[in-house]
């Protein structure tokens, strides 16, 4: 694969799309609680992506959590880079539906993705999606489903095989994430999460780019903007 330099916009989009890839790697690991999903993600990007872009993109996996009491080294403001702060903020906005508590290692890798149809008025059963790729065939949600390590291993192995064969652009990566992460739960620290990792990554990228466009239009030079202006939630930036 030929060496190329990422534009600022492309770097932000790819960083947002890959910031939580460590969750899949973590759940496929023999010892998932040995490291945080940020550390798993950083190591995976460094080992699996071309060196020409891995050195940049791995930082989005490492620094996408800020204001973290237990892990201050993961504070996205430390590197002084606005692109990292932008994606960390977008991740926070995208995950706004969660009631987040506990430390970074509070998660249940056996927890599957809940079907949204379980939330319909009158639904009598809580159903969960088996973890398969989107093109594997018809996926039927089930009761009392538990995910296993090998479910994540299978998804991750095939995803790695496919990503090694593509040019890593935002459009190509988004299509690949849809194929393999549609039935991966984004959050497993509490039962009943019905938002897929694909949807979380996609909305994080969309929010980050919308904010980026707004900042460029208002301030001009994104790299020189005060980080507090990136995280300013008093303005209607996404209408």
C-alpha cells in the first residue's frame, strides 16, 4: 500500500471511526481486563494499519476519554491537539444516552446487543442479536443469548483480513464497520444496550465533522482554536 499523508479532515474522520476499535479487541482477548479498551485500541491500530497512518490514528484510540479521574494520562487535553479534543468531545456527545459509572474496566463481554424491537409497547420478551457480520444471512434476535470470546474472535479476524486489503479512506472504512460492527454492542457495562458499535462510531464521526465544519467557518484556523471553543455546548452547531 502506497504511503500517503492524511488531510486534517480525513484524519479526524478516520480517528473518530476507529476510536473504539479497542472494545472489540478487548472482548476477543484472553485477558480482557488486563488493559483498557483505549490501550487495546492503540496497540491494534499500531500493529494492523500501515505505519504511515497508524502513528496518527492510534492517538484517537488512546486519548478519546477526557476528564477521567482514574486515568488522567488519558486526558485528551494533554497532547494539546485540537483534533484529539474534537473527537473526544464528539465521543462524549454520541454516548450521551449512557448512565456511565464505575471505572473503565467495568464491562461485561458476554452482554449482547439488545434488539430495539424489545422496546416496542406490548413486547413480552427481551431479545438479543447474535454476533455475526451483516452479510452472513438473516439474523434473528433471540432470548437469553450470551456472547462468547470466540464470537468476537471470529468478527475481529475477518475484519482484520478485510481491512488489510482496502485503501483506508473514511468511506471504505465506514462500509467495513457497517459489515462487521452492526451487531457489536457499543456499551456493555449495563444490560440492555441497543446501540451498536457501528452506530456509535458513525455518529461520533458525524458529530466531529459537523463541529469541525462549524469551527472552520467561524474561526478559520482549526489548529489555533481554543479547546474550550471546541467543547462549547451553548451554541446550536448541529441543526
